[in-house]
C-alpha cells in the first residue's frame, strides 16, 4: 500500500467535490489560505470558459486537522460547486428525470467509451465525472502535501512553454545547464513571471504570441492545446528506487501526469529529444566544485537517473491536447437512433494549458511527497525531521 494515498469523488455539476488524503504525518501546520491560493491559481488563465466566472473555489477541511495541525489521520476536504444551484434537479443523487439526455459523444472525450463500459445511454453520467473539474480537489490535496515539502525547502513551480505553434524557448532545462545558486534563482524568478502572466508564460514575448493563438481559435469556434513544464527544487538524492519497476520515480511521475485530463505525453528532462542525440550530448558529467563537492555539468536527466532522484531539480514536461468540446462541433452519431449528427456541446474552455500546469504542480507534489515519506518514513513531523537529518549527516 502506498504511504500517501489520494481519493477524490464528485461530479462536475454535482453538489460538491470531495477529497481524502491518507498518510500525512502528524504535526504539520496547514494554512487554509495557501490552499485557496492554489485553487485560485488553477482557475485563472486566458482561454478559460464561463464556468470559471461562476465558481470561486475555496476548501473546507472536514477532518484530519485540529487547531490547524495535521493529526496523522485521514484528511478530508470539500469544495462546493456553486453551479450546483443551476443543476440541482438534473443532478439529484436520489430522484428526478433528465429532460435532455446526452446521446451524441464528443470525439476526443470519454463520452463514447465510458458509455459503452458502464452501460449508460445518457452520456451525462460519463462526462460529469470525466470532467477536468475533478482536478480542483487534486489541487487542494496537493497543496496540503506542499505544506510538508515546504518545511524541507522543496519548492515547486511551473510555466507554459507552448500553445499551438507559439513557443517559449526559455525552458526550465535552459536554466539548469549547469545548476548553480544563480540559475536556481533564475528558476524561482521564472516561477514568479509565470504567475504574473495571463497565460502562465515566463517569457512576455512568447506569451503574447500564445495569447494571439488562443484568440484566433476562440474566434473560429475551435480549441487549442500546448506544453507546460513543472520543476521541483532542492529535492534530496535517493527518492524512488531502481529495484522494482513500480518503485521508479519517473514511472510514478509519468502515471500521475498522464492521469490529468487531456494530457497525452510526459517527458523527464530532455525527454524525447534525447533519443536523437549521442550519449556524450545527453548525459550529465560529474564535476568537482571549489570545496570538492560533487556537482553536475548539466541537468538533461531532469533530476532522475535509474528511477532515483540525483539531487538536481526534477523537471517534468507534459503535452496537453486541445479541449474536445468545440463551439463548432465535429461530426458524431446519435447512439440511440444511429443517425449522423453534430457532437454534443457543453460549456467548456478554449485552452486549459495554464490551468493544467497548476494541476501538474500538485501531482508532482503528491508523487514527491509519497517518495519522501517512503524514504524518511515517519508518522510525525518530529520523526520526519530527525530521519531527514540523519540522512544528511551520512553524506
């Protein structure tokens, strides 16, 4: 069983979203305002749909804390769906009839395959849970884990590096060749510039081109995807393991990021680019610093070698496909009478890459938190600090 386990429940237009986080040590102070800040970061970004004008996400902590500190018991959280007021009859858990059942699946969505799998003739039973609205509660739970990581100076940030054909050439990898105190500060500054950007791009010039891409597809009734990067700084050596396939940290990261709705590719460090290069161009040479400390000439591995963190920043890149719901829908088929029709339309974003980058931060926090607790296993913050201190002394 994993040391840290997350469960979520709820439908997009249901009454609320529920999350449970099991395995957090006791004694960790939690600030609700910091959780709500992460929820707000997920809601912003040019290209978001009308739903974000309705919701103003805020977390309610139901259990697992007392007087603002974790107890070691499961943490349960709730996020209210304000739009529930408009859907209370159609989404009532116990009674009612759907006046407008959905019978036409959207290409690229879970509608068709989910309807077949669970024998639903009304595809709303699928799309409500398959919706990316579920990621709000992931961000809340990931923010709780970030409270623990913050205590050990593990910092996480992200930025968007591509929307359609518009690219930001200043990737996180660019700042890590090699990684020094100066380049680490540059990474932190990139985090801040991304948060100040309406598209979460750390480069203003590239960000303007990305905004133009979104505006063009907005006018055309289309949607657009892109790429984002997430980085974690000050990650200790030794998280993850090479001894079994399911203990490799890069495998866990790939699984976590691919679970984000719309994500179709995940890379660590250089990723796919390394497959077209020579070994001498890819691997990070060992060098000695002024105090004979062991350093790396670069961080093309993205902080993970052999499934284990190597002390460099962990760098993850994810590619998101365009949103499947289009204002000018693609051809589909009515599953009841088998007639050709246009795909179902649902209120949706035009571009959700900036929001996905925030979800990526939370998924990285959850995976690193799990690996951190596995390595320094403890049921309390006091013991966790002691175990981490012993590890530092041994090096």
